[in-house]
C-alpha cells in the first residue's frame, strides 16, 4: 500500500506523467483501477495541435480540465488522481491553478526546481517535488518552509537511468552507478531529517520494468516507485500502436542522451530525427507560442512539442521517443493490470521466501 497524505492506493506505484498525450486520462484511470496512483501529463493535451499552439494557454487549460473530468468518469470518481506539471512550462502557474480548480488529488512537479509550486497550488493539495539529489531537495525544502510554511507530502527521486528530462550533468550520466537509487535515497533521507520533515513517502524512479524491480527498490528503503517506460507499452497508454511497437522492439543499446530544448539532458531512442540533431543539423519549425520558458527558438535544433506529437503518432522518422534505459525488458505490449497482477504474485513469493530465510535450521 502507498499512503500520501489522506490518499491511498493498494500498490506502492505511481504512474509517471509522460507527455505528450501518453499519460492521458485513459492510462491514469487504468492505473487507478488496477490499484496504483494515476497521473495525467499536463503538456500537449490539445486535440488539434496547430490550434493548440496558436491559442496555447486557453487550449492547455481547457484540455487539462477535460482530461481530469474524463479520468474521474473512467474511475467512477475514485482517486488517487494526480497531474504532472513541468516547471519549465511558460504557463506553469495557470496550469497548476487549473488542476486545483478541477479537483486534482495531488500534483507532481519536476523538470526544474518547483520552488513556487505552493504559491500557485495553496496548502490543500498534496505536493510532490521530483529531485535527483539531496542538494536539490534542500533548496526546495528551505524555500517552501520559509516562504510558504509548506512541506512536501512525498518526494520522487529520479535516478540517472530514468526516462524524460534528467537532472544530471553529462559527466554524471557517464557513471550512473555513482548516483544509483540506493545512494540517492540516503541523501534524501538525510535532508528530510535536517529540515525536520516527518515521515513522508519517498519514491524511487529509474529502470523499473518488472515486478521484481519494484521489490528491489522497496528493499532500499523507498516506500514506493514511479514507473514510466513500462507503462508506455500498455494497451491503455495514449501512445499510438505504431509507437508502442517501436518501443517494444528497441533495445537498451538503442538509447542515447541528447540535449533537449528544455535545457536538460534527455534519454531517447535513436531515430532519424535524433541522428540529425546529434549531427548538429537544425530541423526547421515555426513557433507560434513559446511553450517552454527556457527554449530559444533561434538556438535550439528542433521543436520538442512537434517531435513528441510525431512520436505519439508513431512517426519513427520525425518523432522523439523519450525512454528509460532498461528497454531490454520492455519488449511486449500488455494490459496494465498484468503488471499489477505480476507485482502481487512477486510480492507473495518474496514474502514466503523471506519467511523461510528467517526460520532457523535448528528451530
């Protein structure tokens, strides 16, 4: 079980956000109905992409509110339903307020330090920052306590094997073993103690592909996990069938790390677009709205919003397919419930084996 504030789920699993349109209402609802905590990715939800770019703020807010309503309908109004809102979004504050007004249960925020999250969300909704170091967590805790008198309800710790945007320097990503989840956990706990934070869930993320991975992370001391790439290749995810099949046939050796227009490293699957970007060649694009505060359309080599839309459609040539490192074990497309059923079986076997180990031969 996972308990965050007054929210509970049967399994200690939070579904990662995954924009554009992968972590949508359908996937979030399926996660909740299977016993986990579902999350809607707030970015790129508009049904008409070109229109969404022209009327970006209005369309983004309308689309997020619609997805939240849809997820509620698919779960019969039951939670826990969250939203993932990236710090780098130009309309960060309005999107948080939209989620709160729509009755969201919790908010996850990363891709930058969510120092102003409580300013927009208030104190009634559980807030969950995403960090990759004790130092980052310290900056968040210090700011939240001093300016807003607020503490996080949980913390997600993303290791260097994660998908999405990575809060690690290039040299750090070359030695991922030095920033493994067990090492990061110790730094996180030390910082929570330093700032007198009571017992809150700390969740690990990165290269969690099968049920046994969840148990290993829990053994490190974490209270739960966040899972992304495995859930892309589920029947319920928003990714197109062509996109899912591209993930399923790709291997860990097919992944590379490039610089994102966000200004952070991002792990992706090799594709014609990625090869072009790695060669330093610009992919021409129009930019009717600056959706990312850190993006300079004159300097970046491609539009990440358009590239992710192409990925969502399954366009291997033009798409940017973000991924965690461990693709070798994500080689099929499954109903999401199967993952949770496997987790239940693995946990039962693990418990039985533990009990056997604890029995003394002379007892």
